[in-house]
């Protein structure tokens, strides 16, 4: 697949990703890593059907992506909570939008609030929650309607390290229970290794697939403890050799752009 965007002021097109091709199996946890501006978030938007593709195709279970697909869930970088609604109301909104009646929705909402460890906070509003708690609510909002595929765009990037590790473990536990397919975008290679079955490494813009690595570390995993596994460092070193050159290219281009 290739994605281009018009730049009217410059009378030209910008190619965000070019000739990208990879497969994701059902139930896999796949992370996409690459330098800033390589089109990682663009890829998620294309998979989600949020924007039409410029060239090529994307298919889900053999069917072409043509618009937003109800089987997909999306967790954004910033939690998209409604500030005037409570935790329970936020978690229940996706069910309301899908026409689920209140009687059926209530136990599902309660179940997911319990799963994310926020029982007792049902009537709290987002401003009364910590960043990690808000992120848990955002995760529950996506998972409550049981999407087959979950797209995650750097969901934990703004959290402190301790909260981030807790959220990563929560995510792994939820994923292990349901085995939904997860496509996870991150700048953090350690995070990608700790979470994933496979990692897709992207080149500097325009983003292409440089390499795909299988992460054969044992499961179940704790993201803090798995870093001490003897193969973790070897995997990091191998993947970083591919990634660091692209990060350097992206950095130099950004410097040239600032200088210009």
C-alpha cells in the first residue's frame, strides 16, 4: 500500500508510506516501530478505514477495507473521554452507539470497570482521575464492545514509567484472555519487544517495511521481568541495528528542515 497527501501550499504531494506490505494473523500482537514521521500512525488510520488509500489495498479476512469497520477498535494517543460523563457512562457509550439496550449494557460495563481495576470509581469524572486511570477507561471503552482487531497508537507514551508498566501488564492480561488481534504503534523498542509476537521496523519517510522480527520470548510475560530474560538483550541489539540508522536519517532530515 502507498499513501500520499496533497500539500496545496507547495503544489506537490507528500508520500507518507510507500509499498508497505505485511500480514497479521488472527490473535497476533504486532508492534510497528520506526522513526518519527515514518507513517506509523498513517498506517493505523488506513487499516481503520479512516482515510481512503492512495494505491494498493488492505484486506480484513479477505474483504477489502472500505470505510470504518465495526470490527475494529482504536485506542488513541490521547484518551478520548467525555469530560462531562462519568467513568461508567464513558465505558458504556460505545454500546449505546451500537444500539445495545441499557439492561444488556449494564453488566458488560460493570465487568470491564472491574477488569481495569476501577470498581468504586464508576461515578467519577475524568478530571477526578489520574492519567493512568483515564487510560484504563479509554482501554475499557474500546474493549467493551469486543472488537476483533484493536489498533493502538502509542497509548501509554504520556504516562510515567511505573504507571506505564502497570498498563502494559494490564493490556497483556486482557489480550491473553480474549486473544484479540492487536496492532500497536510505539517509539519504544523495549516496549515493543516486551509486548509483541512480531515487530515491524519501518524506514524513515517515506515509510517502508525494512524488516519483520519474530519475538519468541515465553508467555505469559511481565513487561518488567521479561527484560531480564537472556534473549531480551539479544533481540534489542539485533532490532536496534536496523532501527538506529532510520532514526538517524529521520533526525538529520528534521534538522535540515528546521535549518531551512
